[in-house]
């Protein structure tokens, strides 16, 4: 399949009905944040990851980032594979099983992990009262370990927000393992409750909910987050019935429907997602759009919105493709939005050809991106892509199997 897409005829086909996307061809950037922004769109492209990973402050950060590359991209170059495996060596005891993502801390506190990996004697970077925290996890740890005013600065609301945003950016850029340690530390050691929300979203998107710190959800004042996590995990595991049962429990406890008008946005998204599977519409498209506009970097919200646009729109509606384009620009690829459009869209939709042209463009431009090939195989293969998907997942496992 990859060989067919490399032919000039394929490029001509794509050019006819799939618009060019500058995000797929932008040059690497010297600024770390800009480089992460490019990876948000293009995934773990070696041309972007290579320069960026060398700028990381510690072997801890490089190791977890390399693990995300091994488990989240298809590697064709033997030297690149060997480099990533070498980076991973110092963090072996933080890794989940091959093919899985998220830092595996077990019962260890994040501060204990950082102390073991980085020590207590790192020289803290200069920090003026008005400066933002440094980007690197090693620099953040040095400030925390130094104590005194330096550690207190990290607890400042603006500093916490900056640290949380950096962890979220790492997750959006497809580094969930590195992001999970970052956000776990910000939540537990620095005391930022909202960091746990971002951590949960990143690990749910990475199908790594088992990496969530045990016991922390129960300590949150808002127990709705725990219910949302359980419901989403059930849906992702192919058990929507468990999510339905959980919603019924919520309905009883909240005397639904009287209190549902002010219901938490997370639970509304779960209801809308389940409604796609039953043909019901428990939450209005206008409300889902409001959630997306309020939280534009919420991947799950954008995914549910795209599915609703496909299911509720006319066959000639332009909304599904517009929302797909917005999703790709904001989050890059995962297989869920592609498969959602196919599963919930009407037969004979005129936008289907435009969607396939975009999917083909993504596969041609991003040969390292497994989710594109999973979606393509699932749509075009006679067996629903089962064999190809199994082969891709087995390859990711094998790549990340260390000797």
C-alpha cells in the first residue's frame, strides 16, 4: 500500500480533491515550543523529533520521549531505531510493557523518581521574580529540590499554569509518556489539581488509562472526573454498556433530568458519544459546539463533534470535512476521527471521496504515522483491516521490545 501511494499518479489524485496543507511541509524550527507545535500536526516525524530531542535537558526526558517514538511511530530506518532504543536505556524501570505508553511509576511518588534519576544536587537555573519557569523537567526539578523561594515560585498560580500548559503541549505533540511524568509531578509535588485533569485526558487519548496514578482521583473534590474517566475507558475498550450503566447511576444520583441542564461538560460529551451509537441525540449539536469553542484543545470534544456532524448532516453537507480539517490542524492524526466519520456518516455521502483523498494525503506525507495506516486499512481492506491493524500493532510492540 505504501508503494502505491508513492506513485506520481497518487499525488495527482490527491492534488485534485485534497487541498495542500502547509503544516505537512513546514521546516523544523529552532524554538522548542514551535517544534512541538509542528509535531502536534505531523506526529513523531524523525525530521522534527531528531533536532528537538537533542535539546532536552536530561537522559530522563530523552528516554521517555524516545519511548513515545518507539511506541507511537513506524520506524523504517535502522539507525534511528537504534538511537531511540539507546535513549531509552536509562529509563527502563519507568516503562510499561512493549507497545504501551505512559510512564509506569507504580506506587512511586514522582519526586522520588526524579530524585533517583536526577539527584538532589543539580544547580538551580537563575530565576528572577518575574521570570517563567524553564521548560525542561530537569530545570523544574532543580528549582523544586533547591527549596526556599525557588520552590515557592513554582507554587505561584501563574507558574503552575505555565507548567501545566507545557505538560499539555507535550501530550498534544504525541509524547504522552513524557507528559504523564511531567503532569504527575506538577499535580502531586507542586500541588496543581488541574494538572490531574490534563493527565487524565492525555492518558485516555493514548489508551493508557492504567498509567493513571492510583488513588488520586478519589481525593479530588470533583468526583465527576472519576466517572468520566471510567466511562471513557469503557467506551475505548469496546464496552459502551458499562458507560451506559454508569450514566444511569449518575442520573439517579442527580435526580435527572432536572439537574442535567447544568451538567458537567465531560458527562455531556459521554452522553453525546454514546448517542452516536444508538442514534439518539441526548445533547444538542449546539451544546457540543459550545464545548469545543470553550475548550479548543480538548481532543475528545472535537472528536465527538466530528462524529455528530457526520451522523446528523445531510449527504452533501460540508460540515464533516470542515471539522475533519479543523481536527487535523489542531491535533494531527489519530485513527478515531477517520473511523468515526465512516461509522456514523450516511451511506453515499458526497464528502466521503474528499475524506479519502485527505486520508491518502496524510499517508503519503506521514509514512511514520501508524494511526493513518490503521484508518486506511480499516476502511479499504476486505476484512475491515483486522490483519493489517494487527500487523501494525505488532510492529510497534516489536520496536519497543528491548533486549
